[in-house]
């Protein structure tokens, strides 16, 4: 009975304290059942733009001056004000020290105060990345303070935070046992993450030494810059690389962000071959690249708040630019861009989520807080696949070239053997064939410009002797530049081959010759053909081309042609008259284009 009375008295005393505290301010009760407590919704905050109030002055302010925080971790975005946070703590089960941990290392100045019921100072700790790391009582990448909480006595926790960057304060209270275990696990996982980054860097370096591909070199620089950015953001660089230089540690965050985005642009230009596949886009990327170079240099001198704002904004802009470029190259049919697009879509999504969280657009959750680590880890896996696929395609291309070279060598050996065993007549025939090959245009398979001039001079002399007509068609593909701009030069080459094959099909007589005059322009030489006959051939070519469907990668297009026609019966073998005939056909072609294209115009001369 006596023991029951003692327990009842203790319970009533504790209940009186709890009720009294509840009437003024709600207490945060700490016990062994909840070894980890996030302070997000338990905090009250007050803006202090004057920077002169101390903790005792703040503690004497009326409760109405403080506002209750709701939602996730406090996040005020970029602000120059100092903010005070407070909450009242009560340890109810055991006399154990608790650890207050701030999960955002880039905060400049953090002041932690613990006051008892009478306003006496129990703890006063000062940290942040503006103060040397060695001044911290607990050597951790997160600023951590040990709080000796008396059993059964409510205390006030006050925290003052001021920073030139994004003011985020994810604060967590952990029991001693829980803090030690979670810190060890956290460092273990971070070690795995950075070990994977280092492994990827070394693997890419060894691959670069073997293949000497510029994309590998840019990727090495990108991994190094991105790893430095992550080390700085997580507070590990301040802990291990330059703990005595808080100013430099502060500068490294915007600088590493800018260098990482710069190397990303370099990697994009090299991997996607934008200089060849998309020259206009490449010029835009080159401009962005130069801007990032200037921003990286400016980050060393400009005020920190401007540097971090501009560098963080670049993390939002760069993913959008790179994503748009990758989509454009992918639709152009560049096979190697598929894995690049997938890998960087994952990474850049993580970067965008983290940047939006920094600008207080998205709340600070586990996904947004660790979006960079999650995105970069997935990116590494996908880029390993991309590099392997790139090497596989290069191997296949080398094997194809080797097989073609071997087949060509065998063919040449066979031809040489046959030549040695052939008669002089066969040898002369072979020489004639070789001479004919030198007159063929390598792309379209029709005769080239040099052969065209020889044939034209020969036929002009023959027509002069026989007093017969000689007709010339000038065929030009309409709007050919649009095909190259919209579909790429490979598609343009395919169109040229198709048009050349179609025109060649209308040169039915052995004497008729089709030549590539230059660019997208062809010449058809029709010996012993009147103006009416040549017009019939020209109209047939124009109509057949207008009805033709030309298949490209993923689509089918149509093209038309403008044709200029000139015909003459030579009066003399003078070259001036031949030049005049070609000029007349060219003038008719020009008139056909002026009159709307897709038509045949006859020379008025």
C-alpha cells in the first residue's frame, strides 16, 4: 500500500508538470520508445532581420511573436534574414543525453542554446561552414550538438540560423545509441556511393587510355566535378579536405556545381556529335559552354549569395537544354543517343528535383533531399550500358571494315591474276573500265562533272558534222536545303541517290548520258533529240519524281524538280556556241524556279 501511494504521488506530480506546461506551450516528450524525433512540426520560428538580438532577449519575447511551423523541414529558400527557432523539450524516461543534428551542411552560421526553466544557460554551441571544422565538439559532416537533458525538467531549445544560400533546417533529435548506429550506417552507404563514383572514374580512365575517345575524357571530368559537388554538398569535403578553410569550402559549392554543368555540356557535344549532326544546336551549346566558363571564374570572386543562386539556376537550365538536344539527336536516328538520353534523363530529373527543393518549390522529403544521389547512381548503371553499347557498335564497325577490306583485297588479287593471264585485248578492256570508274560520281552512281564536259564536247562536234539536233536538260531538286536541315545530311544523300536512279531510268538510249552537274543539280544530254522529244522526256521525269515516295528513317517524303530545257542544231564546232546552249538551259531552269518550281521551262534562245 505504501508503494502504491508513492507511485500515485509521482504520477500526480508528473501530471501536474505536464498540464502546467500544456497550458503555456506544448512540450516535446522524449522517451526510449522514440529514439529519433524530427523537429519539423515541433518548431516555432521568428525572423530576426536586425541580427542584434541574443538568446536571452529572444526568450523574453511574448509567445505571440513566434509562428508555429507546419509541414516538412523548415525551408525559407534564399534569404538574408536570420531566423530563430525554438521548441520545449522534456525527457520523461531516463537521464540520457540526446544529439541534435542539422542535416543540411551548407548552412553558414548555426547557434544552438539550451535554457532551463529559469533561463539559465545549459548549452551554447556555434557551428556552420563559416567556422573552422575543428571547432566542432562532435566531428561530423553534419553540425551536431550534444544536449544534456535533465530527467523530468522541461527545457527550452533555441536555434539561430543565418546563411547566404538556401535556408533549410532539417533538424533531428536522436538518443545516443540511435545516433551512433545511424551515423555509422550513413557513412557506410556514403562510402559505397563514392566508391562507385571512383570505380566509374577509374574504369573510364582506363578505357580512355585504350580507345582515346574524347567522350571518355569529358566523362572523366564530369564524374570528378560531380563527385566534388556531392562531397561539398554532403559536408565531407569540409570534414576531410579543407577543414581549416571555411571560406574556400563555402566557395566550392557554387564552383563545383558550375564546373559539373560545364563538363556536362562538353560531354553532350562530344557524345552526341552535335557539330556534325546538328550544327545549329552545336552553336547554341557552344554559347552555353562559354557562359559556364565565365560563371565558373566569376564564382571565385562574386558575392556568395549571387554565386549560389546563379549556379543553382544553371542546374535547372542545363537539364532542359541537354534533354532537348538528346531528344533531337535521337529522333534524327543516331542510335548511340538512346542510352545517353535515358541515363541523363534519370540524372537530370534528380538534379531538377533537388534544385526545386532548394528554391522552396518542392518540400524537403527523402526523395528530394537525396534526388542527386539516387539519380547519379542510376545514371552510372545506364552509362556503363551506354559505353558498352558504344564499344560494341565500334567493334562491329571495325569488323565490317575489316571484312570489306579482306573481300576487296581478295577481289583485287583475283583481278590481277586474271589480268596476268589475259591477252592484251582484255587488258585494254580492263583499262577502259578503270577509266570509266574514274568518271562516276561516288554518291549518286551517275557520271560526274568532268565526264559530262567530255561527252558534251564530243556530242556537239558529232551534231555539227551530222547537222542534227542536240538537247540538254538541267534538273534541279526543289527545296533540297530543307531536306538537309530537317532530316539530316544522310537523308539528303539518300534523296540524291533516289533522284539520280529515277533520272537514269529515262536515259533509255545508249547515247543518252546522265551526269551530276553539282550539288542537287543534274544534267541529261540527249543527242539527236529534237526540242519536242526532249520536252517529252523532261515532263516524264518531272511527273515521275512528283509521284515518287522516298523512304527515309521513320518517314516517307516527296520531292519535286524544276527542269530547264535547251535544244540546238550546231552551226559550227566553236566552243562559244556550246557554252551558250548550256547557259540557255540554265536560264530556263532559273525561270522555272521563278515561276513556282515543279515545272519544265523551254529556252527562249
